[in-house]
């Protein structure tokens, strides 16, 4: 695909599907496969050396690559600035926002004395829903083995996290190649290995 086309698609994707650095809260997008399709496009873009997407907030990227989620330790640092605004709006008037609090699956008493419990419940609800959407996004990234970023999250964050934009280099493209060499010891395999070395040095 043309780099210009991919650039436009990824920009639109970031604005509509990942606004403010977090996946839009929509189970409809899961049913339609939109999150997975976004992952497909990102994988293709990175594999072709196109500009990286860099539309995920740091806490969202952390959620995506962290295999050991500790829901008991969540706090305001685990949500985006836009999500924090929503949180503050809800807890600033507990009575008026009781329905919104219940929609976040909080089942305790809704009063100022339980403000801390309500805050944590909203954060847990927000992050757990985010995990569902990001799991679909990761399925799309598997197209070029990009889901393996969980094994080395620091190396990949420059391609997906806001404010970390770096040009896609040969090392990333090379790491996405699925090589199938000829039989060991054959002349054909020697040629294939030289070709791969050339790509890596290019």
C-alpha cells in the first residue's frame, strides 16, 4: 500500500477509534471487527516502513503489553487525561451521577464516605473494558508478529505511544520477516542467508 494512503488511514483511525489515546468505548466496534482491522492496518504500515501510528496514551500502551494486570493496585495514573476528567465529573456530584456509577458496576453505597471506593471502581471498570478492545487490536497486530511486543515492550513503544514517534528502521522490518530457509548445508540456503543479511544492512 502507498505510504501516503496508510498515513491518512492511520491518522483517521487515531482520531475516530483511539481518541485521546484510548480505544473508544464501543462493543459495536468489537462485533464489527473494527479494532482487529485497526491492528491489521498498523501491522501492514509498520512492516512497510510507513510512519508509525503513535496514537496510544502511555497508560493504554502499558495495559496492552502488561501480561500481569493487578486490578487491586489501579489508581488515577492508569487512565488517560480525558478519562480523568470523566472520573472527576462523576465523583464531584455522586447523587446526580448515581446511574453512571452503577453503569461502572459499582454496587456499594453511593455517598461521600465511599468516594474512594467509587473512584477505584470506575478506574477498574475503565481499564477492564479497555483490555477487551486492546485484545482485539492485538489480534490484528499478529498479522506480522507484532503481538510479540509483549516480550519487549520498551522496543516497540516508540512506534505506538504518543510523543514517541521514531522512523521505522530496518531492524524492525527485518524482525517482522518470517524466513523459511532451504535445507541446511545447501548452496541455496547460503544464498538466502546472504540476501537476508543484505536486507538487514540496507
